[in-house]
């Protein structure tokens, strides 16, 4: 015989399993991951890109655009372009900052000739950035840390962060690696 307490336990356990699956997917090797503005790392999914592009089209073309097959096809194509860009750029997986994804969405919109949508998307992003700045969220926003993948002559690979490559008066010039290729 099941009681109320035993019926609720499986439902309460389900969100924890989902959270652990999401954590596992976010740290799995070979997968693309996204650094959100609050610094958390989540798995890369096309769904959020599709939603963002769809909302941009709806904002420009109105509510009737939701039923348009042209809009659906364009959104699908643009989402594929953005995803393909990152998968081609990082075939063995990696981490992407949310700003990089939004930059690629802007670029895809402009290349597709959707200039009004791209312009409104840029304006919306800037307005949100100003809103976050006013509300004090900027201290919690994680800045992107691009990395450079360096393949040495012996085929060993290493990743350099922007901070390691940036010239600094605190670091002597001899600390920079020399190129072996002449």
C-alpha cells in the first residue's frame, strides 16, 4: 500500500537526477559547453538559440510570424549555421561564453540578409547589458576567456588563455616561447 509520502519521493528524486545528468553532460569530454553570465557551465543545446532567434523575428514581424513556414525554415537554418560554426571551430568539444554565441547569432542574421532582425537583436542585447549594469549584475557576470590551442613541433597540444598571451610589464620578455619554425 502506498502512502502520500511514498508517492512523493519518486517525484522529488526526479529533479535531482535531471540536475546530475545536466552536470554530467556539462563536464563530459568532447562536448560543447556554455559559460552563462553567472559563471555556471551548462551543456550546449540548439534549443535556446532557436528560441532566441524566433523571439527576435517575432519582435520585428509581429505575432503572425509564429505561423510562417518561411520564419520556421529561416530560424532552423540559422540555428544550424551557428551550431555548425562552433562544432567546426571546436571539433573535440570546448567551452563557449554566451556572448560568443550571441555574436554568432548576430553574424548569421546579417549574413542571411535579415538586417532589421539583426539590428533589433543588437539593440536588445545592448539594452539588456545596460539593465544588468544598472541592477548591479555586472559583478556576477563571468567574462569570456578565449583560449588558443597551440600544437608544438612534437605534436603535443596545449591551451593558452588570453591572460597568458597578453603582454605584461610584470612578466619578462624571455618568458615568451620562441618559434622553432623558420
